[in-house]
C-alpha cells in the first residue's frame, strides 16, 4: 500500500465515524436546545430536566437510525478486512 491508500483509509474511517455518530448527536443537540429554551423561559433549573430528554432522544435516534448505522459499520468493516491482502508485501 502506498500513501494514497492510507489516506483513503483514513478519509473513509472519518466519514464513517461522522455518519454513524451524527444522527444521535444531532437529536441530542436538538433536545438539549429545546430543554435549554424551556428552562430559560420558565427559570426552572433541574438537572434531571436537562438530562432525561437527551437520553430519550438518543434512544429514539437508535431506534430510527440503528439499521443505517449497523449497515454502515458492517460495510466499512467488510471493506477494511478486504484491504488486508493489499497491506502485505
């Protein structure tokens, strides 16, 4: 393998990590923003109120996007294992 192959491996690894993490992080961000706006409007500062909706959003995200995430990771893993013969001299 030359340097271009290693750069391709790194690029695809980062793309996979971002695509797998983004649905959960995005839903958590949206839930956190909604709770923060609610807390600022009502002046309620409860830690459980800030934490529980984020957990619920993460669980909903796993239910909705879990199939996509598993398929993406499985495809990446299969591709990486397929590249092993190219590393050997």
